[in-house]
C-alpha cells in the first residue's frame, strides 16, 4: 500500500457543458512539495473568472485530470529552499498562471514572485475577488495607457470604460477615479448604483447607441477608452470618440479583423492586455507580485474596495464551482463571484 499523501481537488477530463455531471468532478491527487522559490499554499477561497470558462471549454478529452483556478487566497503551508519574501503561516493572494495546476485544489504550488500578502482588512472572500482583475486593470491603465499611478495625478483627463460593471471594470473604474480621471462607464441601468459606488461619475446605458448616450452627457471624446468586451461589437460607435494621441485598449480576443487604420492620422495607440502574458512567457513576473502588494496597500488605506458580489461559502467542491461557473457563463454577473470554505 502506498504511503503517498493525497489532497482533494476539483477538475475535469474534457471541456463539457456546465450542466453535464462531469463538467467538474471531485477527486484526489498527490500532495505537491514546495521547492526552490515555490510556496505551497493551503487554499481558502477562490474566484471564478471568464478565463476559467474559456479554458475549460477549449479542453479536449484528456487522460490526466485538468485542474483550473486562478484567483486565490490562502495560507502558506510550506516554502521552497530559495524563497526570500514569505514564511509559513502568511496569508497571501495571487492570480496564478495558465502554465501550472490551478487553485481548485486544497494545496497549490505558486512562485513567490507573483504573490503578495492579502489585505488585512478584507475577508478571504473579499480578497479572493481581486487579484486577476486588479492585475488586468493595473497593467492596462498604468503600464499600457501610461496613466500616472498616483492619487489625483491625472486630473483633466477622461476615460470611457465599456462594460463597467464586470469584474475588471469594477476595479478599473476605482483605480481610474483614484488616479484623478473623469470616469464614464457603460452598464445596464440596473447596475448604475454599483458602478457609481466604484468611482464612475457618468454611467452610460449600454442599450441603444452608446455614442448618442455619451453625447447626452455633453461629452464628445476621451483620452482613454477601455473596451472590456469584444471590441468589434463597439468599434463603429467608439472610433470617433478617442482624442488625438489617445489610447484604446481591450482584454478580449476578437474573431474578425479590426480596422485600426482609421486612427493612424490621430496617432492613437491600440493596446492589448492579457494578464497571463508575463507568466506565459516568463517575462518580468516579479512585477505582478509587486502590483498586488501595491493593491494591498491601497485597500488597507481604504482607497480601494473589494468587488465581491456573490459567495458560495459552504465549501470548495465540484457542486459549488459548477454554480459559480454557471453564474459567470450567464453573462449577467456584476462584480465577482467567490467560492470558499473547506475542500
């Protein structure tokens, strides 16, 4: 009989529809061991993101169990021999990587360079809502758009956020407002109170013609436009809304060519943002741990708040992950959904 230690995990062998009984299954796998700069984290709470659903759906039938999961809050159970910045018992959060087994397991290995101490003033659930979307928003706003990452340092400039009520939009609007930008954002009117609580000064109904709805606010152009949805659906409406030398960015893959040549004579910059680019290509990954620590500092200073809106707190198991994933796949979620509790 083997003495190998095992742990509970939630995974799948094939990207099946969420209603299928095998879309997620409870299983057990060997307990990993921390080496080098890895932390072994006991997972306490996870958040479901659109990327989870996209990667699952793309998975063809596999022989080995696939374990996804990115946003994580947990406690360090073991450290590798080269770890420099953390110790056993630290409460941490991170967004993980697509290149390693995910956080839908009781214990997960993660490189310390993409990890930060979790905000002390947030619960596990509140903190788990933040890492992936915070990194996405930070990189798009400050690294790609060139907005100055200081409080009120960008007064006089403006940003339009398409899909302001989603996970990324809900933290991007907070960061933009903190940095001094005038924030316009689209959402359903039923979510106007939510986006206004997250720093949006001018909510825009996404129904109908967005450009006409913006013009009603006596606004004709923006320094920055962040499209947190398939930009091809909005291209014709936004192409005349950007100022010369402005920035337009998106986080969602497109299915057909985008005629960005219309912005050539305005010297408009077009920016892609994919949070996993750094870890996928092992490029400046330490910046993500530093960014998350910066986010922690702002949260603990009450400058930013969690974007948590829904929690399944009765345990991290296949049934609750299915429920949370179904919420995300519905396309009607605002903010973030989290699963927490024991495995």
